[in-house]
C-alpha cells in the first residue's frame, strides 16, 4: 500500500474542512437567530401582558367612574332629603 496521499484525498480533506467551517458558521448564525426569536417572543408576551393590564385598568376605571356617578347621585339625593328635613324643622319651629 502506498502511504502517499492522492490529490483526490487532499481535495476531499479540504472540502470537508470547508464544509465543517461552513457548518460552524451556520450553527453560530442559527444560535443568534434562535436568540433573536426568543427575545421577540418575550417582547410579544410582555406586550400582551401590558395590553391585558391596560384592559383591566380601563375596566376598573370604567367601574370607578360608574361608582362615582352613583355616589354623586346618592349625595344629591341625601342633600335634597336633608334640605327638606331642615325646611320641615323650620316650619315646625315657626308654627309654635
């Protein structure tokens, strides 16, 4: 057997070396791409959480405004009832 390398063998070794280098670069780029995708997914999740929080806050604000309107109405009714009671007391006091 001849220990000398053939040109075909050297070409194959060179091709395999280049292929290995290319695969290493592809793996590196793929890892970067996966990282970017994960960061994008996290940002989307954060955005969805923020949208949900905004929706909850908007609902709570609407409820608070509705409750405020109810309380204002009750305060007006109480003030009117108090005015009537004061008028009734004045009438009673002046009649006597």
